[in-house]
């Protein structure tokens, strides 16, 4: 009964399982953005992307999913966090730093699951916690030559009077077309600094003055714009200076206070034309420490930070940071003792190269340091690891299936052989009782045994050939 019923059923089930394994496909990809090295005590910012339909000719689609990230030291889990799904269809969050793992190589393991809890994709990337973790590298903004800042010489309009410095910095390092752009100008002893409007740029607000520093606001029109600064004394022009404004296309517009006394940090922000989502990244001493997707209904940076100088970068592209708007913000609560006068020392900790002379006004220093953007770590994909994992599962199934098919065919062949030999013995007894004198001879017995072995062998060979074809087809399709 076992041989005739259960063995064929088992063989059919095994063969079906092998054929079903052909449908095992990796159709999701998980990418994780995280720092490679962090300092002890720093949070570990995380951003993850889950793509569906990666084998489609038109490319994959970014989809929201539940992403869990673990910080592992071998098999030991040091920290765990579930990332929040954002309006950008990405997932973001942070892991608390472990206190007992300095100067060690750890691993970040992330897994994405659907609403039913089924595993979609995974990714693993190394992480080192070390006291000397470097800041994120700086990169110049993307722009054509005529979209980069160019400050001409100071041209005297009067003689016998010392010329004002007219040092110029653009807040944020770049202007956005059709948006207000703040310029800081060192007016020296000049009474006033004015702008001569052109078709490419107009005055956006009245100028304000704080000591020798004048804040001017212009609105550039189009991808290229130049302005003429005019310094005057008692209503008479002293000097002029031409400034080609740096223009950043496809870049958000933001406005953040230079100094705040509490968090969250207020912000004004607008995405570029055609975009709706804004992503904010926070840096401290040059290191990436937090990330978030901004809520347009609540214009504030949702970062809980302590006193210090922080760099905020806002971008609309979740996969690149070259077109980011940048601002430095000094968080100085009452009693902290921090002030803008500490800017030079704080920027040194940022690993920013300061080319301004000693005594340069702090707001000029900050604006100059915003001309470049910090580069975020590259996203690491787990696609190839997931494919290798599925391929390993198939290999294990094929091995088990081959072993099971071989054993099943062997059991079936032994059962058929036993049944055939028993039937041949019965036939010889019947022939002997019917009067056949040769029925019990060695020659007849050997002939009957050989015939049974040949039939059973042919059946076994046919079954083995069929099993080999199934396994070979599965290996070819899935390989």
C-alpha cells in the first residue's frame, strides 16, 4: 500500500515543489542610506527606499513599506528601530548609538515587509563607530559658469576718500529664480549701499543695516543674473562693484534664522517648480546626524538638538544632494554662552576651509561656508544579496528534491521488483501444477527473474530520466 499509493504521491509533490521554485523571484529592492562611520554618542540617521517591479522594462517604482533596521555585532542586536514612512514614499528614522561599541565594526541589517508581514527585501551594510569619524565631504554646486558667483573689482566713483570693502556673500551660497535672495555686504564707512536694478534682477525688500554690515534682498529673474552695488556717502557715490549672482536651478528655497534659542527650528521652505516634497538633513560638526521629510503644514525642522552650530540642508530629490539649499543655524539657549562671535571657532570644527581674514563679520563667514553642500552617503542595495539568498534556497530545494526523488524511485523499484518476483514464482507454481515439467527448472527461474529485473529497471530508468529532466529544467530556468 505504501509503495503503490504514498510513494507516487510523494514524488508528485516533490516534483511540483521543484517546478514551483521556478516562480521564486526577487521583485523588490531595498536601498539603505546610512553613514559608514559615526562617533560614539552620535545618532545613526537612516533613510530607506523600497522599489517594486525592478524587472519591469520601464524600471522599478518607489513604494511605501515597513522597514526595520537592526544594529548588529555578529549575532547580537545592539539597537533596533522601525523607520517611519514619509510623504516621499521613503522611510526614515535614526538608531540610538550604542555606548559599548567604540572602534568596532558593526553591521546595519534592514528588512522591508508588506502590510501582511511578508518579507520583501533586505540589505546589510557595515558601520564603524570610532572617535575620529570624519565629516561628510563638501561638494560644489551644480551650475554653468554664468550661474556661479563672480565678484568684480571695487571701482572708485570719488577720489581722496577711502573705498569701502564691499565684501559680498550670498546667504545660503546661491539664489533661486523668482525667490528672495539675501546678500550680506560689508559697507565699511559708507552711509548706504544700493542696488541698480536690471531686467535680470530686482530689489525684493528694503535694505537693513547692522553696524558695517548691510543686508540686501534681490529677486533674480531667470537662470542668469548680475547686479551693480553702489556705495554712497552723504548722497554721493563712492564706489561700485558688479556681482554675478550664483543661481541654483531645481533647488528649494529656504529661509532659516541665524540664531534660535529653542527647538524645533522654524523654517520657511518652498520646493522647486514641479516638486512637492522636501527632505531636510541636519549636520553637526560636519557629520550627518538626522534626516526628516518636512510637513508643509508645519514649517519647522523636527530635530531635537542641544546648543551648537548646525547645518541644515533641504532638497527635493531623495536620491541626490548636489541641488540642496543650505543654512547654518546657531542654537543658543539662554545661559548657553554661545554667540555669533564664536562662529570662526565653530566653523573650524566643521572642517570648513576659512579664507576670510581675521575679524570678518560672522554672518559673512557663515554665508561663505554655505557655498558648498555636504555629500550624503551613497545608498547601498541588497538586491544581489537577496538574489543570492533565493538562489541558495533553490539549490537546497533541488538537492533535497533530488535526494527525495532518488529514494522514492528506489523504494518504488524495490517494491515493483519484489512484486514481480512474487508474481513470477506464483506463475511457475501454476504451470508446474498444470503438468509443465520445466516450470521449476533453474533455467525458467533465471529467465523469469531476468525479465522482471529488466522491466523494473526500465521503469526506474524512465523515472530517473523524468526526475533529471525536472531538476535540470528548474536549474536552467532559475539559474
